[in-house]
């Protein structure tokens, strides 16, 4: 079995993380890559995009350490975690751009589109955020609408909790 899951307390609630030891993320690490992270119970999610149907609970020390450091205030600690998720070319570019937004900072959807090299593609940037399967590690909570908070797939209370933790929302 290559899929493992664990659950961690983070700002905003409990985050369930799934790693795939076969996934080739952006770093060479023992756990492979985080392929999903959700605030919802795993049973409530559809992980049909994962090739291996069995997910077993297990410790993921590198991920746990990064999450602990993040929760303790080291806001860029999650950048060290390898991630991979399916998506189109613009989505992949937008998700990489999201990972360059420093903890404690925010961008607008238009700003994310510009970072992704497609000025004016703010709706596509919003779609990339809404289809992000790896909450917190790909920090779509750091993206705001031009006129306020915008949305968040896990609810605005979780987005606010994350932004307050990062000092980006006072």
C-alpha cells in the first residue's frame, strides 16, 4: 500500500493529510508527496483521482514536523512539504505560484493570475483555488477577492482562522 493518512490539529481545525509514497512531488522525500489534505472527514471526500483505493492510517513524521512548526508560528514551514495533484497547465502554474506567497501575506485573485503569468485570468485563478486538493500546503486561503475575503471551500471561519494565525488578517 502506498497511501497513508494522518490527522493533525492546525489553525481552523483538524486537517486530514494523505500521502502517496509513489508520487513524484517537487522534492525527493521518503513519503513521496502529499496528494490530498482536507478539513473534512476522509469518508466525506471523493479520492477517485488516487490510483490506489486503500488508504491506511500511519505516521508521516516529516509532514507532522512541518505542520507543528507552522502551528508554532513558522509560517513558511509547509513550503518544505512535497505536494502533487492532478490538474491542467494553468492550475499547476497557479498552484506553484500560490506556494510562493509568503506566510502572513495575501494576494488577490488578479494578483495570483499575474503571478501565474496570465494577467487578467482572475476567474481561472479562482477556479484553481476552488479545485485545490491540498489545503494549507497549497495556500489558497491567502487569496482574497478585490472587495473582501472572497470564498473558501472549507468555510470562511477556517479561512479567517488561518489568516489570523498568519497575522495577515487583523
